[in-house]
């Protein structure tokens, strides 16, 4: 167990590294060349332009203004200055509500910490159990920190009453704040929805599992059905094509196109030597060929295939999946259709709110109902397997990735590997790196699992991935640290233990792990957040792209990677801090300041990021809040049960019924919140729909809604992110002409008419 | 443990008693005086008249036709003859579907029994473990029955594979039959709903928690809200008065009225002596007074109070509860309103389908939303307490109700009580009787608990009571018999056992309890069902009423108590047989024939009863089926887990993963059923609503729906169960006149004008 000074050292190291990250950030963000990395949001909004080109060249890249450096920390008040309403306007409701989670952490834990330091710390410190304990059991080393924890209170002491009372106070405080916050967020959401401008998804419902009809096409069937069953409300609909193959082609062409540009740039810089590539995988092996010719031809071929596929999809009735986006004359009509059952068979004509167009996950629209059930079952089993036995494949990889096997496969490395320092480095680090890589890949695996489950909106996919990750972290980080051993071993142990033993096992270990979790908070929390603001990876990527791919301002815009709030990753991880704070609030309150610093720091950083950097892909109007609320309540219940277990080992058995009431009450609070608020996040009330409709009819009586909705729900490969694909098409045409000419003439063709100048030159080889 | 011959004896005794009940029934039902007890349904339908009055008087009471007695069992084919469609027409869908549960039992268990007898019985019988076991462990006595059970298979035997395979076969068969049945019932329900005539509840929605408005009354507020938010669809509405006090008065008056009739009859039979009563509780003590005068005055007084209360309720805006029945122009409009959320705040303007008028539980309409949550929580805790500690109060009562305390309280009984035979009788029986009384009262307690929970439809109340009773029986009868000890002790034991130990404990005890459950099936099942058909209690009550209260044919009609399917009591009890059958199908298949006989017998009896006797109070269109299906699946999962536990003690550890798949698959099946069918029982699809609307508009374009709906949802005390209350009112008026006259004249008044003759005579005292 660590002593207080150990923790001080660790805290200093981590604070220092966090501070260094911040300094690096503060300097880097002032360099004009990094402007697009640290302020992409403003570029996307069109508010920020490239730094002015007057003055010496060096000024384009490096900031030489010394005064700027003196105001290194200016970004902090700037980040906090923007008022909430403006923030919502600027970054969307999702982001604005997301940072409220950190604020919520502060609201919960600052008063709790004050109370705990005022009441529990003195009670624990004067408990005097420490000396007895340390004398009795030499094997378990108690650190100084334990003097401030409940471990220092002797068994059956009357002092434990303080902890029980505090458990009640903390629970009520947390619930009170949660309730208030839920109410605020609900109001924010409803106001946001009410003030939203007209959007296609307000009028549109997604209908899935349209039954097949012998006499009618899907499109006719949908039209007839809704015309009959929603008379006066049905407006229009859009069938969905199975364009997955086409979408893949478009992606591939984009990739090839990037490569072509890369080689072209290379050639322009060194016109003396034509760049070459190899035909094999990633250009690593195979025949050596002329790169520009090769990619030009490939793009040409793919372009023709794409045109054919595009025609096939539009012409082929088989390519129409039994799903459609149905639009109504009013929001009221759409709200009615989304909330009601259409036919006797609840597996057909399934209607639900359409996700906003950006949010649709097109691939999953075609999955039939029965298959969905099977997929969900399979994924549930897989998730269980992943959570409880993820260590098995990792251990196998770790065993394979040891020195002996490396020497076997790559014998030429033997002399290097066998060197003492390298060897110990590999042996010490490799297993850790394998685990780290797995943890980095994990969210992607979980996302793939959610995709297999068949949700049709990206926001749903992200919510489900977050739920999975939360479960994983809860079992493998929290429980895994407390009850040491792999999750599978824990599971076995728990299965073989009685229900009343489990909280005991957890409860007893909790105070012993306090120092571990304090370190965890500093490493994963503090340093992690500081790394977030530095954006090292996007920084590097941006400059690489800038060097190799960027030719025009538009390219530069595309090279910018603003990223977004990685909600399905950050939220579950941040829930861990709520859990830790709640669990330790009564046990080892000295952990609380670390949590508070984390929340305050993260709030600051993320507020800065959502103002200046992130660009959200879609807007769900804070639909994630019920999940956030539920998970904090889960944390609260876990904390109550672990305290219960801990106290039952402290020979305070008569405290059990008193404490048992807490989880029951907390669960009742959860049910209450769910009933009271959740439907605001799932349904759209008719009254609000009616108000918006009436208002719109009064202000814009001439609105042609059908025209407005015409292309909203067209698969992106058809409307083609219109600008983006058109570009490629233009290029293609030029290129086709160019290659035809070149093949005919056998030599260089001139600049072909109508094609952008700086590109056609390349093709005309 | 019982031997085979023990069971044979028990079976004979129970069959004999069941047979005697049946013979008694067969004879009693032929007597004309009992006609209204055994065929009330036909009287209510107006098809059957009183037996013809020609012939000698004795013929009115006793059937002297010998030929009839020769065809004693004629009722059996008669009960089976009616085809299902006619049955639905005659008795309603609820009843018709209810008896399908017994048929479902036969469909599941007959093939399972055949397979089990063909495969498992030989495997068990030749297992040869019995001799070894009985030698080894003398303390546990194995009966002959165990030769046919899995106990006879030695541990780690390859024969156990047969049981595992059979567990799979049985599970798949059960699920297959459940799926088919669910489908059939769903279709029956939907067809029933589609073919239903116009009913007020098709157009009506119940709205609760209407927010209070400073400027408008509840009625105005409701009208404005729905006129705005359901334009073109809103038709009319009916506010709900808090008439609970008034309803109590009406009930009390009815009761007084009965007493008055009783004394009047008595007086008429012996005009020499005026009947007297006492003013105290139940007429047991207090001042002796003239009964007829007393009750006449009381009725008079109450009648005036009632009129005042009625006026107060209708006039007082405070008496209007914030709930209303809102009716729409079309079924489509009502379906839309019932399935959607109306406003931002999901605790206000709560809309749901209106129960049919007979089904409304008026008392609960006024409960506000938050209170509902609190009530549910409290009742959940109370139910938990009731299930796990119901033995505590019972034990206390049992201790109090022993001989010593009886002697103390009633010392004069001492000489009688002290007699040897009486003493042993009391000591042997009294505790049992206390328990029996509790079990009889239990459904009423559970019903009261459901009422407190605040459901607004009688059908909901019954469904929730059934759920509570099922839980109670599952814990206290099934688990209680298997793991001996009270439920509280079991709970403690289970809490102190590991999760993997629990199925083991249950599994090991299961085969040992086979004989107990066989006896249980015979006593509770066979004899219980036979007692059902005899209707001893209604028979006695009818004749008592006939003697004391009945004067006219109408009175006789009222004295008839057709009763109804006591769904909240019979269904949970019958689920126990499914559970037993499934649990023992792989373990001790010899139990299955007993179950099959129960189902066949019960099917026959209940089919007879619903045709000839029961009169359902409301029609829910089989809305209980999801519960039935779910509970059978719970039984299936319990059976799988107990087999798992049993086999894990048989050193067939590698069977665990194989068997673990079963509950997972079964649960998946449950989810599938729920998704596929349940909404047909909860929602009303728009398509069906539209079809019915269109049809109606075509066939009855002149229909005045507003007029049709006018009084549908008036509280029964206002429209007064019109016939019933009007009667009383008429009587009142007559009576008021009569008493006025008598008080004026001080002597007998003549037959007053316009009042039914045979009654006014009474009042004119």
C-alpha cells in the first residue's frame, strides 16, 4: 500500500505531465500552421479564414509575436466565457449537454467532499484502529491513507453510525442533483426541439419490414398503405435501395483517387523520375509499374463499373429493400404514425421516427425482423463471452509474442533481440502493449457488434456501443481491480459464493484499493484529458496530409480532421469516475478531491474542444441523457451495496436492514425518473407537434413541403454528397477523354476542354 | 417415501371422492329446485324459463323421472358438443380462451408423457442404482417410485444423455406448442375484436392527470385540449365525479333493503308476532326494537342523505376528479390518441384505452401520478413481506388458538375441550384450519393490494392479483415443498448459498418430492375440480336466499349467483400443474399421467361450467394470454435449471454447458413471442380501426355517435345501473309516501298509487 508521500509523488508526476501537455498545447495552438488542427470548427463554420498571406513566409508557419506567448493561458477564460445558449447554437445540444455531465460531477461531489472532509475524515482519523490492525496482521500492509479511511474505525464501533448517516445524506444529495439535472436537460431538449428550424426528420417516419405484395412494387405498396391508413396526412415517401455495393465502390474510388494525387504530387516535385508502385497488397510486393498510369486506369475501370452498378440498382426491383421513409403533411401526422402500431402483425410495417438524414445507418435498413432477434441474441452471448473471457485470446497473443517466437519467425533479429536491454524491454512491455492495443481496438469491436445487431441510426449504434463498453469497464476495470483475477475467474468465484457474500468480498477490498484508484484517476483521468487537448494524432495526420495530398484550399479543408466527441468511448469511461467517487465517498473520502479535479479539468478542456475543435456528425438533441442518468444510479447502488458488505464485516450487522433500504429507495427513484422524464427523450408529444405545425402554417402558408423533402432521404451515394461525387465524376470524364486521346495518339494530349486545369495535366500522360 | 401401493391407495381414495362429487352433482342438477344453481347462464340469457308449473307440486322441487337418472353422465358429451365459435358467441372470448389453457396442457403433456414413458422409463428402470443407493444410505428411504425416476440412474452414467436429449426435445415441443397456441389465440382475439359490434370503448380513451387550470373547469380544459390537439377527431367527453361516498351509500341502502325484506317476509309468515332486531353491530346486541319500523326509517334517512349527496357531487366542482373519458369521431382517432403522448410532461394528460364500461374501477380514477408510484413501491415491499413472512402471523394465530388460550377466554368450554378426542381434534386440526382460512382469504388480500396500486380497470386488477398469487404459490408451494422450511428460512438459505448451489439444492430434492406432488395433484387438482362442479356453496346460498328473501321471480333472479371464472385464483393455481409437469417430465415421468388426468378433467368441467353456469362480468378479449404464456415459460426455465442442478450432482458436470443453452434459448423464445404477439394484446392497430370505421361509415351513414356514447361512461350510481337503482328509487318514493301517510294517519296506509303492489304492502305498516 502506498503511503501519503507516494501519492504526493505520483500526483506531482502526473500533474507535471498534464501541465507539460498543456504548455505544449498552448504553444502549438499559436502557430498559424496548426491553426486548422486547433480551430477546425471555426473553419467549418466559415468564420475563420487562412492566416493572411502578407508579411514574410515564415509567419505562415510560426508565430513570432512574443506578446502572444505571454498570454499562454488565455484560452481558459475564453473557453468558459461563451454562455450556454450561444454554446448550443454554436456546437449543438449534444455537445452542450455532454459537458454538463462533468458539471454534474462537480455538483454532486463538491458538497459531498466538503461534508465527508468535515465529518468522516475526523471520525476515521480518531478511530484508532490502524495501530491495532497493523500490529495484528503484519501481512496486510496498511498505508497512511488508511488512517483517513473507514479501515481505521474498529469493528462494532459506534462511529460507524456516522458512515451510515452519511450514506443516506450522500444518496439523497445525489438523487436530488440527478433529478434537478434531468429536469433541466429535459427542458433544454424540449426547448431545443421546439425552437429547431424545419427539418426533414420532423415530418418523416421510417417504416421497416414492408410486407411483399404480389401485385405491387414496394413503392406502390407503401403509398397505398399510408394513403389509406393516414388519410389527409400522407405526403410522399422514398424507398430505400440496397446500395451497399455501390457505396463500397465509391469509397474505393475515393481511396484510389487519393493515391493518384499523392503520386502526381510526387511526380510534380521531381519531374525527372516517374513514380512507381507495386500491384500487390498495399503496394508492398508484386510487379513494379508506373504508379500514375496504374491508378488512372484503375479509377477508370472502377468508374465504369460504378456507373453500371448505379444503373442496376436504380433499375432492379430486387435492389429495393422492404423499408421506406414516409413523409407526412404535418409534424402531427408524423408523430401519430411514429407512435402507433399500423397492422395486426407487429413485425410488419414497423414505424418509428426517422433519424435525421446524417444519422441514418443505411446498411442495416434491409434486415428482416426475425433475423434482428437472432442477431441480438447472438450478440448478447458474444458480449458475455467478450467481457468474461477477453483475457484468453490476449494471453494467447501475449504468449506467442514473446522473444522465442519472434526469434523463430524472424531469425535475423536474433542478435538484436538477444541484447540484454532490448530483451527485458520486450519482455516487460510487449504484453502490456498487446493489452493496450486490444483496449484501443475494443470500442471498434463493440461498434461492429452493435452494427450487427441491426440498429438503423448512428446515434443508436453509438448508444449501444457505449452500453457495452460501460459493462466491460464495470466488470473488468472496477470489479477486476477490486477482486483481483480475470473476469472469468471472478465469475466463477461469484457463482460459487452466496448472494450475501458477494457484497462482502467487494466491500472488504474497496478501502484497500483506494491508492490504486487514486493513481488510476491521475494517469487515466488527468493525463488523458490533457492529451485530449493536445490532439497529437490529428496534428501529425494533418501535417502529413498537408505534405503529401494537399494542393488546393479545398484539399486543405478536407485534410482537416475536426473529430467529434467520441461519446461511445468517453461517456462510459467517465462513468467510472462517478462510480469511484460514490463508492469511496463514505469509505475513503480522501479520494474525492482527485475526482473533483478530474471533473473540473475535463469540463474546462471539453468546453474548449467543443467550441474550437469538434464537429458533431449528427444531432440527437441529448437523447443520451437517460443512459447517463441510469448509469450514475447504477454506480450509486453499487456503492450502497459495497458499503453494506463492508459494514457487515465490521460486526455492525444490525446496520444491514438500515442500509438495505437505500438501494430499494434508489431503485424507486430510478423508476420515478424513468416515468417522469424518459418519454421526453423517446417520443414527440402531439401538443408540441401541433403548435409547430400551426405556427408554420401561419407564417409560411405557401410552403411546398414536398419539394422541401424531395431529396432529404436519398442514399448519399445517389445524391452523392452531391458536391463530392460530382467532382470525381468530372475528373473521370476528363480522364476518360484524356486516356482515349492518349491511346489514340500514343503520346501526350493537350489540356482537354472544360476540365480543371491543374488536374487534367496529370492525366494527359 | 411412499411406495407404489401407497399411491394406488391415495389415487383410489381421491378418485372415489371426485367420483362421489360428480355423482352428487349429476343427481342434484336434475332436481328442478336446483335448476337456477346449475344452469344460471341460460336464465340470464333468457333462454331457460322456470320449470313448468303443471303437475303435482313435488315435481317443482324433485325430479321423479327415473329415465333421467339412467343418463347420469349425459352432461359430459353435452359439455363437449358446443363448437368453439358458438362457445365464443355464448360465453365470450375470455372463457373460451381460458379453457384452451387446459387443452394446451394436454397438447403439451400427452406427447411428452408418451415419449417419456417410451424412452425415459425403461432407461431409469434398468439403471440399477436403486439397490446400491438403498444399501448405501439407509437413512434416506427410497420408494418404489424412485425405480422409475432419474434417482435410479447411477452417477456419471451414460444413460443420463437420454435425459439431456429429452430435456431438449421437451423444451422444443413445449415452445412449438406455445408458439402455435399464441398464434391461434392472437388470431382469435383479433377476429373477435374485428367482428365485435360497435362498443363505446372502441371510440373512447381514458385521460388521467388533467392538469388544473385557473381559468377553466376540468371539463372545459379537456374539451379545449382535445379540440386543439386532435382536430376533426374529438367528439365529446365525460368528466368523472368522485362518487365513492355516494356509491357506499347506495350499497348500504341495498343491504338495509335486503334486511327489510327479510323481516317483512318473516312477518308475513307469522303475522302474530312482529319481528324485532337490536340496534348494535349485526343486530347482535343493543336495544330491542321493531325491525320493520327500524329498517324502514333507516332506509328513509339514508335515502334523503343520498339525494343530498347526489346533488352535492353533481354541483360541486371539487367533486370532479382530474380524469375524463374522451370520445372520438372514429376508432382511428381513438387509437391514435390512446397510443400517443399528448404533452411534454409525461405525467400529465395520460391517455390510454378506456376499459369497457363494466370493467372500469371507478374508485381509482382520482389518484395522482406521483402517488401511484409511491403506492406501487409500498405494495411491492408489502408483497415481498407477505410472500416471505406470511408464516409469522399465522404461527402467532396458531399459537394463540390452542387449547389453553381457548380455555382461558371461554372457560365454560373447558369440560368439552378437555375430552380426549375433542382435544386431539382441536390440536390436530386448528392450526391447519387457520392456514386454510388464510389461503382462502389470500386472493382477497392480494386483490386489495392491487386496488391500492391504483389500476383503473377490473381486468387489470385481476391480472395483477393473479401475478401476485402466482409468485406466492411458486415460492410457498413449489419451492416451499421442495426446500422444506418457511419461505423466510429458504430466503436466508438461498442468500447464504452460492448461485450455482441453488439449482443443486432444488434439483436434488425434486425427485424425492415426486410422491408428495402426486398426492397434491390428486387432492388439490382432482378433488378440487370435482368440488367446483358441485357448487356446494352457491347451492346452499341460493336455497337460503330463496327461503328468506325471495318473493318475486325477479328476486329469484337476483338470488341466483352464477359466479364467474375466478381467473385471478384459478389461473395461478393451474400454472402450478404446468410447472410440476415440466419439472418432472425428465425426472420422474410417472407423475405425468396424473397431470394429464387433471387437465382433461378440468377441461371437461370448466367447459361445462362456462356453458351452463358462469357469467363473466366483463370481456377483455383474452388479454390475459401474454401472462399465461410467460408463466409457462417461467415454469420451463425452472424445470431446466432444476435438471441442471440435479445432473451436476450426478457427476455429469460436462452436461452443464449443454444444458445451460436451454434456458438461454427459452428466454430468447420468450422475447421472440413478446415481440411477435404481445402488441396485439396491448395496442389496437390503425389499419383495423380504419377498416371498421370505413365499413361503418358505408353501412350506417346516419349514425349519431354522440347520442350513442352519451351515457356509456357515466358512473353507475348516476345512471344507477339504471334498472337496479331506479327500482330502489321507486321503492323509496313509495315508501316516503307511505311513511308520510302512516305518520299522518298514525295507522295503516292503503296500497299507494303507482308502487309495485307486493312491496308497498310491506311499507304500509
